[in-house]
């Protein structure tokens, strides 16, 4: 049974000015080992290699999501909106605070290689024998499970789920503002105060008062700009590719019986797929960077080269093509191989629409799969709901935008060295001909 | 022989909006392995444990110092001030960019334990066989040495030294603005543009046009506030104490022949004092954090406890006393020992005036020792110079301020467990009596 | 023949931090009586009645347009772009600074009533016997005419015209940023530095490097948001309607031989259409407000009531209708009249697409009429141009958006008093029935 | 008896983001004619002639003072501090909102010439037959008097007075932030949120928790900087001198029976000292500027010249002297007279310590006179109070600072024309000798 703190605690936060903690439960959760670990996991993965300021952690972001959720609920309670279920505040705050606690180091990249899912790990950390679990259990025996079910989106109050997981949830609102602040771009800034003021609990979800439509447009445009200018930045993509290749190579080497000059117990279990919660909690970005630093001395040339590229930011360059047809790629790979490169590593096709983000998708939330989130609904003064992209031309125009161009990533230094052995056409493709551009 | 870049490169920077690189020399220096390593060293050491946003690196700061220096010189050249020596721009820019390249992980703390000096390491990195050395040597054979002598403050043009190392140099201007931005406090903000506009090269130093006195006051007040609110924050001090204790313990254990469960080659050489440049470059905060993570499993209880405290932010608490007399401390230590604690670790006296910062010191720059930096001089329209604290009451009031109170740091959890074995007086000192405060 | 100032002058500006004046010509223009008059004319007309912070003047804005133009040209010159015509800097700066000098008080509203055009007045002020004319003439006898022809868009270097008058000119860039700053909304903020960096002089116009497309999208979205949230705000529209009605009534009364209790020579000449330049320069918003204050004591009830409404912000309310068909309006007016109101004044239909703004219009600049401005063109590295809305879905979606709803403005207090004499249907239209809304 | 509004109203405000109105009483007060009049009175008088952005009105500022007061009280109520008297919220909010309602146009200057006092006018407007009076009276018959007594500082709850009138009251906090925002300087920014959090009602006044000392230092340093950089700016002083001279001349002329070419009823009553509340409410800055514009055509050369100077910003220049002894001034005046100038107008001595501001004065609040305000007290956790300048060196250093230099203001153009008739010494004083300065 939690209590109010004798005196409110505050965290100084650049994005929200102050983050207010009023419940000892929240305070105790922040002080767990598992939550403190988020300080060693960057919010934006490898983006700091593109935007040097983007060195902020998931710890900061998690506090921010908590704070936005707190402000939304406190506005609901202050105004006495009847559709907000009483007694659900604490479970919502915990879910907001803890929603990212299962993230591993550079998780978007690592999850792909090892087929893991941070949401699942979040739930395991809540339910296993962890400090977080013990703190949550003090509320009641079933409280950890209640928080986990919000994160799994199966909680019996869908409105609580919608607060932490929808097309305009506290998570997204915090990361747009925070990532814009730390990268220094000013695309991500929208009027948070105004958006909070037009949110309304309505039946089993959070909707937007129709007079707030332009504010939502502004929020979605921020998202659009942040995606194309920051999250999908080609240099960031290049560093993610290298990062994935490092782990792919390590896995491959392990599978082939290679003996690593340096290895770590938790890393090994990541590679061979036998991670326990305790191992998982030891994985952080400090460990990954230390491993890469050690691996620059590995006998396997590909592994050591990739690690050096990552640490010293000697990334792959890219060219843009309208189409990436199989014939062309096959020919490129053939020539790469003939020139002494490793086509499986040295030529990677990237297509933005494969990315795990969508600017906005108005479809039904529950049927479509994991990534789908409930659409944004406007409510008018008569209680009539309408999906926002049906009301706004702007939002309609960005809904489901697909970019039609492919990027081919490759190590320019290696390719240039091997230029003699490439056909003129390939050389032209990869701009190795030194023609002047205007 | 360096060249202008075909097209100016820009870095997006939250503090200066954009950082402009026009010389290929600068571009190449940024891309060296040694400079990229600064991404893995935080600008503010352990301050992120107090201000969660302060996760920025020395990489960002170094770019910022470069940019401010570039703007100052470009203003000097645009206005054609005769006292700025022509042909010194590039050496100044390199010194500005590279001045911190010798910083190690958590360097303020580690340097104390191992008696090292980052400035010396900076020079070694410039002069040894490194990528930076090779890039600098392309200008001329003696260029690395010229840059190093600016950093050592022995360069034959003192005005260049004064640009990168004085009471109001590009280094300090950047870190105040940057640290304020990332912590989120707004004390550190002063009007950089205006200060740049009132700087003047005058004989062999940089001085300030007297009409700019209030702008300098504002800058020094920012420094004053940042020192007391951020840099000397007691929670940060606590984490630094623990960090130093970890290394002190490791050194002690190593000296005593202890066999570590986990050790790393570069760390070992740090501990036994045999670091080469190559080893030094492998030291970064990822490695330190990884070591701490591994050491939480050490048999030595003190070492593993300290590592856990650092990683999980279970820091020491502190009490404030007017005086820290030997008798009192001796009695405390005696009781701590009797209660089963380790007084050499579990009671640490901290006195702010021992800190490696001074808000402002108007004394002569060259005689007083390492930390002294040339004072700030105002110049009037007749060319008359005056030291600024003689003109400004405010600055006079903060010059050489000494705070008279001591902080005693201790592990509250351990002390509370052992409370039965402590005298009532000691318990009162450490507030273990549960009296209510108003 | 102008000279560089001995020392650069600076203005502190909240939007651009500092505005730099380097030419004595510019300095002298700013100090003319005609330019100083712009301090008494608000940039946003009556918008301060909606956004209380929006009290900034055209003086501030004009300095801002000058500063942006200065930065653009100085970037062109620094990079030595060959398509920027040498020797055109000063004429461009003067046109930028002076482009709004012909604005009268609340000019958008007054121009409609009296069928005037501020651009024409700008040219008259440049060419007549004014202080501005004398300052410009010091450059050369034809210099005033050259500046005027830039403003008229007939200058023989179209690229100079395009700098001060296009879909992305210095004027628009300044007002979006400035109006956002003073209203306090954060829709208007885009990355000015980045946009300046991607502008290129290309043949006879200013174009945008294609890598800057997203920056332009962001700028146009700012414009879109500012139009709908600020410039077209219904409360501002209401105040503009009242302002126009005051002048309409004054003109009507004058035409009917009414003897005003208070009148002013310049106002009278405005009303009877005989303004000279000297009279025009005496018209400012101080005078208009003083007139309204005096007219609150007029015998003509309609005039005094309207003046009171304006000064005391007792504006008209509005209702929104999908269509404003003649039958409905005729019936409304009939009932208004029967109820003792003045339908010619007390019922005004407003339709946003009549507004003198367009978010973005890609059509040809010169043929379409006064308001058309050259579209925004992207240039790729091969020199190929493309109109931006053909490349960007977002911009395509806001191009030529037409809002389909009408607003009917009316004095709610008067209508409510007369409610007894209105039909139930009319009462329902105007929400006089006190039904509760949700 | 007032009611909560059905729905909270918000004003967009650049300084506080949003201003929240929850009581219909406050809403109705804002909508009175007398409060709307504050839109026509600038917050910073003539400062816009120095800082062109400073065109904001007392209307904006009054809303800001209201909002800060609202936030302070709402924090007191949320925390249930026992020393805050229940039921005093509304009277405090009204006093905060209305405290400046008696300001006239350019009041600091005009009050000096006509020996008036805006505080007295505020009380008259609250108590006379005005719209404000009628709105306040709806609460209770004695409510207008209660609000007035807060403004007069005689209210029976001194803590309410201390909220709106002390060395760190809502008034000062708003104007520092607001004036910094609109001028664009960044000296005035302090951490309002933090200051609000350390304020405590304690017995009969508002005090500061001692841990907030540095935040208060920062606030007082902002004040110090704003005073010297903005409020006492010599250009602003020059414009104030001219403004006072205009009214002084008009009064003198009126006294001498001069017939004005243009006059206004309320102005006349200002000049002859017979203003009623109704007349007073007609005085605004629009009227003053209109009068000046008309008076540029007056036969009295001095009056018309001064008006032109004010409107066209042809201000007096100044020289700085260490001492302004009578002999020197007498000699200057003698020569000015001989050279055809008007020494009573053309030579004005200004000494900053005469100014109606003090950065901080720790003296007793009640005995010393009008300007004295209660000092800032810190409270420690045992309830012990101490005056802040006894704890802070910084604050001690700015307490009662007196600047020792005089400024002499004069019309440089006229003096230069008459230079032949001046002695070499006088010419040197006024820099008419064209010597080069470095």
C-alpha cells in the first residue's frame, strides 16, 4: 500500500522543466537497479553518430513519459471527467514509467539480429524476482501483473492502455520533444500544454476535442519531420547497419566454432540465445562498446574491421537508387566478390518503408498486428467521433506515405581501393569516376 | 598544407545551432580515432546521477569550443583589428578543438587517485604516433608541437594562448552554456553574441571593451551559479567520492596481491602506472562502467559494494558541519569501526574550497600555479586597462569566495543498520533519531 | 555615395538576436521621420485583441526583413555564387527595409474601405519630397526610383525582386517568426539558418537546393498553422469587421453631411479621398484610436457603439454555417430589421477564402495578378528545377486549400435583448435558446 | 457572489505559456472598459525607443501578475500550508490583476511633472462608479474596499499584501521576465518555477525556504542586470527627459495664457489639475502621441521641436561626468544661453540614484516610506528567519549600490550649430572638437 511522499520530489528536466514525484511507489521504482540501468542505454541508439548532441538515455525519456502521463491524469481528475476510471492513476503511472525497462542496448538493431522483443522483456522484468517486482508487489500481489497487462495492451480498462500506447500517447509526445531538444533540431516542438488541454477521456479511450485539430496536425507534422530528418537519417541508418553486421558476424563466428579473443558471459548468452533476466540486466551499451573495443583486436578481419568502423565512425557511404532489382544487385555482388569484398556485408539494401515507425496510421488498432496503434479520434460538442485524417487534408496527405527510393550502403574506402577490378558501369553507380557535380 | 573544403560542413548543435567546418584539416581531425573517442567520455563526469539530462560528451563540448574560437577570430579578422597576429587562426582552431583530447574517463576523479594530468596526455596524443599527429603533421613538421605549446601555455604568441585559456576563454564559455542546456538549469545562459562583440585583441592578450562590463558580470554570475548549483552539487560530490573509492580500493587490492575475478589490460596498466598512449586511448567510460558491472561480483565486499552503489545510484548521504575538527572525526571513526563499518571508506570529509574550480580569480596568470589563468581586463577608449573586479562590485563580491562548511559523506543504510552500536551523540549528528524537522 | 559605418551598429532583436547595420545609408534611412512612424503601426493590426502579446510594430518587422536579406546576400557573397549580380546588395537592402513604409494604420482593413494600396504609398513616399527620398538620393539621382521598382516588381534584375517578394521571401520569413514570438504560439518556428543555407541564386531567381526540401516543408507548415491559428482567428476577424464598419459608417455619415463632434484634418482627407503624402504620414494607429475614443461621444448611435466595441473589446460573436445562401441571409436581415437592429452592420458574412493570404500557390508569378508570387523551385545537383509541390506530398496537400465554412458575425448582446422579436428558427441559429452543449 | 466558470478560459501568453482564468469574477474584470484601457499603455513607457521590441502593454503584464499570484496560491493550497489564510485567494487575485489599473500614459514621466500617483488612481478606479467597481461589488459591498486596501498595503492580512507588494512579489517577477522577453535581452530570465516552489507562507508574510537562496540570488541578479541594461538605459532616459519637457513646456505655456493650436479636453484637465476619474480613463498613449503629432505644428518653437524629437526619435545625446558641480553647470548654462539655446530645456542633469527603482533594499518595510518594501527573508528548517543579504555575499554586494556618475543630456544638433559661440573648454566637454577616439 503506497503512500504520498512527505515532500514532493522533483527532478530537473530540460524538456518538462521539472518532473514531480508525489508517490513513494514511483520514487522507489526509480531507485531500483533495473530502472537505473536505463541510464546506460541511449534513447536514440546510434543517432549520436549523426547528431552529436543526442546522447540522452532511456532513463530521461522514461521519466518524461511518466511526467506527461501524470499531467494528463491530473487534468482529468481536476476537471472531474466522468469517463476516467477512478483508482487507475497509479497503475497508469507505473506503466508509463516502466514501459521501456526491458530495452536492451541499441535495441532496435539487436532485436532484429537475435529476434527478441523488448516488450516481452519488460514484462519479464516486472514479473520475475527483481527489485521492481518487489516494489510493485507492495501495492498488492496482483499489481505487477496489472501493470504488465497495460504494457501488453490487454488490461481490462482500455482507456489506460490508450494513454500509454496509441497514436498520440505519452511515449510519443515525450520522445518527439526530447529527441528534438537533444539533437538540436527544432522540428519536434509542438504545443504540449495545448494538446494536454484538448485530450478527453471518452468511453474507453482518449480522444481529442475537435477544436484541437490544428494542434494535433502540428504534432503529427513534428512526427513527420522528425522521422525524415532524424530517425531515418541515412548516416544513422549506416551505423545501424554496421552494428547489426557486427552481431550477425559474431553469431556466425560463434556458430562456426570460432574462439573469441575476448568474450563476456552475458554477451555469450545473448549470442547463443540462453539469456536469463539476470543476464539480460547486465547487457547495456557500456558493455557493447567495451566488447567492440576488445574485438578490434580479433583475428577475424571482418569483425575487427566492423568494430573499428563503429567506434571510430568510419561508416558506410550510400547511393540512392529508384529501384533495387535483383539482377542489378546480383551483378553488383558478383563484382564485389571478384574485387575481394564480402558482398554479404559490404552491400546492404535499405528501404525506409521497412522501418519500425509510421508517421500516422488511421487503421483499427487491434487487428493489424503489433505496431498498429489506435487512431486519433476527434470528438465534437455533440459527442460525435471522427477519425482525424478524414477531417484534415494535411494529415490525410502524410498518412501511409511511402518513399519510393532505395539506399545501397557500402564501404567506400574498400570499394575505392578495389576500383580497378570493377566495371565502368559499377564505378559510375558508386561515383568512383571523380566527375564533378554541380 | 591544409585547404578550404569544397563545401563547408555543418554539425547541428543544440547550443550554437550550427558548427561550421571550413578547413579540411579540422574535418580530418574530427574524424580521427582519438577525437571520436571523446564521444565515450562524458563532459560532466558523474553529474548525470544528479541531473539526468547531463549525459553529453566531451566530443560535443570540444566542437563547441572550436566553434566559439572560430567566431571570435572571424570577428577579429572581419574588423581587421591590428593586434591579432595574422596566420595564427589555424593553430588556434586546432588547439581549441583538441584541448580536451587527453581526458580520460571520469577524469577529475581518476586523476586524483592515480596522480595523472589530462593536459599532459593531450600533448602526448598530439606528439606521439597517432592519427591526430599524422593529420597535424600534414601542415608542417613542427605544427603538432606548435599546437601542443598553445595547450601548455608556452606558445610564443600569448594572445593565442589567452584565447583558449583564460578567465573568459572559449572553453569556459562553451561549457557553461552547454552544461546549462543539458542539465536544464537556466543559470548558465549569458549573451554569448554580445560577449564576442566586445572582445578585443590588445597587445598580447584578449581584453574586453569597457562598455561590455555588465555582459561580463552576467557571464561570471552564470559561472558562480553553475558552480554552486551544478558542479558542486552534493549528490554529484557523493558519486565522485564513491568513484574515487572504487579506484582507491582496486589499487589497494592490487598492491596487496588480490586476484581480481575480472580485469582488463588497460585498466591494469592504469592501476599499476604503466600506461602507454595506446593503452590510454582504450580507457573510456564504457570500459569503466563495464568493469564496475563485473566487479559487483568480486569477492572483496568493499569493492563490490562500492560498484553496486555507483551503478545503482545508492550513493552516500551527507551531513553539514561548520567545522570538521580532528577530535570529532577521530571519535566518529572510532565508533564507526566499533560498529563494523570501514571508517577509511565510510566517512569522507569534503570541503568545497578544495575543488578544482574558481569562480573568478583576478591574480597574475603565470606565477601562481597551474590553475591560475589571466584575469579579465577592461579597456577604455583611451586604451587604459583595468582589472574587472576593481570596477564591478558584483565581481568583487564573488572573487575568491570561500564557503566555510564541511560535508561529511557516509553510507546511511549501513550506519542505520549499526545504529545500536553508536552513541546517542553520534546518532544525533547523523539524524538517526527520527526527530521530526519542520 | 554611401559609406561603411566606422563602427557597425546593432539593434537588440528578440527574433534575430541582433540586427547589424553596416552602411550609413541604412542607418540614415532608419532615422528618418517616415521610417520612425512605423513604430506607431502594429504589424498584426487588431490581432492584439486576440493574442494580447501581439503588440509589435511594423518598425520591428521592417528591421527583421532587412536583417534576413542582409544575411542571405552575405552568404551569397561569401560563397561567391556567380548568379548573384554584383553591386545589387544596397538596392536590395533598401527595398527590404522600406517595403512596408507605406502601410497605414490597420491597413488591411482601411485599404478595403477606402480602396487604397500600401504598395503604391510606399513608392510615393520613396519618390516624393520626404526624408527617405533625400537619403536615397544621396546614392544617385535614380536610386529612389531603382528601389521603388524593386517594390513594384519591375526592376531589371528579377532576382533582386525575388529576394524581397516571392513565396519564400525575407518578408514572409520574418513575419512568421516574429508573429509567432509575439503571440507566443510556437507554430511559426522553422529553422531559418538552415533555409538560408540552402537558398541559391540561380539564373534570374532564388531557388532551393533539393536537399533542403524538408526545411521548406517545415516553413510552409508554419505558414499554414499561423494562417489558421493566428491570422484567420475568428476573434481577430470580428475586430477587423468592426474596424471596417467604423470607417464605413464615418464615410457614410460624411457623405450624408453629418457634422462630427470631433474630426481631424488627415482623417477627413482619408474619408473624402484627398490625402497627400504629408497627410498620409500623419495617419497612424495612435490617431485612429484617439478618433475612436472621441467618437464614443458622437450623436450617431451606430458610430459611437462601434467605437466603444472596438476600444473596450466588446466584439461581435459568430456562428458557423456550411452555406450562406441568399434566402437564409435575406430572412435573417428581415428579422434583424424588424427587431430593431441594423442588418447592414449587425450581420456580416465572412468567408476565409476571401482573405488576402494564401498558404502556398505554385502558379506563375507574373500573370495571375497582384497577389501571385513566384513559386518555390528546387534545384538538383545537375541544375534541374522542379516546383516544390510536385515533389512534396505535404506541400501538395496544402496548396490551394479552400475552407468551405462561412462565419456570420453579429452583436450577441443586441440580439439577445431583441430575442423576443425573433423567430424560433433564428433563435436556434444564433444559440439564443440556452440549450446545454456537451 | 462569484462562481467558477463552466469551462476554464485561457489566454496564450509568451511568458507564462498560458494564463488560466477559472473564476467568472476575474473574467468579468478583464472585460471591463477600464482594464481593456491598459492595452493602450505600454509597460515600459518609452523604452521601445531603445529596444524596439519592447512594445508590450500593461494589459499583458497585469495578466501575468495575476497568473503568478494564482500559481503561488494554488501551490500553497495544494500543500495545505497552515499559515496561508483561507478565503483570501480571490481578494489577492483581484489585487494582483488590478494593481496597475491606475497607470496613465508614460506614467513614470507624467507623474513627475503633474505630481500624481498611479496607486491613488488605482484605488479611485476601484472605488468610484466604474465597471470594475460594479463587478467587484457583486462579491460583496465591502469587496472593492478590501481590494483597494491590499493595494494601499493596509489590508488586515499583511501576508496578502506581501504577495503583491514586496521585494520579491508577483509584480516584479512578471515584469522582469516579460521585459526581458520583449526587449530580447536574456538577463531577466530566472527560474520562476523553482522560486514558486520555495516560497512559504510564514506567520504574516511570504518567506523563502533557505535551500532556495541561490534561486533568489539569481532573481536579484536578473533585477540588477535589467536595471542597468534596460531600465536605466541612457537612450531611454533621454526620451523620458524629452517627454517630461514636453509636458513641462505645455504646462508653462498654459500657465502663461498661450493658446494651443490643438488641445483635448482630458489633456487640458491633466494640465490644469482638474482630472476626474472619467477624464483620467480617457488618457492613454494613443492620445499623448496624437497630441504630440498635432503639436509639431504649434507656433511655440520649443514645444514643436520637442514633439518632433520624441516622435521622430531625434533624442538628446549625453556626456558622462564624475561630478556635476554647480559652478560648472552654471557656466555651461551661461554659455548655452549666450549661444541661443534654452538652458532650462537644453541641459538636463540625470543621476541614476534618483531613479524610482532599487535593486534590493533590506530595510524595514513599513517605516521608511512609499518605495520601501519588506525585505526577503529566508527560513531554515527550524523556523529561524534571516534577512537574505546577511547570508549571501552577492546580494550583500548589490544592496544599495549607488552609481557615482552623472549624465548631462543635450541636443547635439543644436549645440553643434552653435559651436562657434562656445568656449573651447565647453566644446571639449561636449566632444565637438572631432578628435579621434580609440
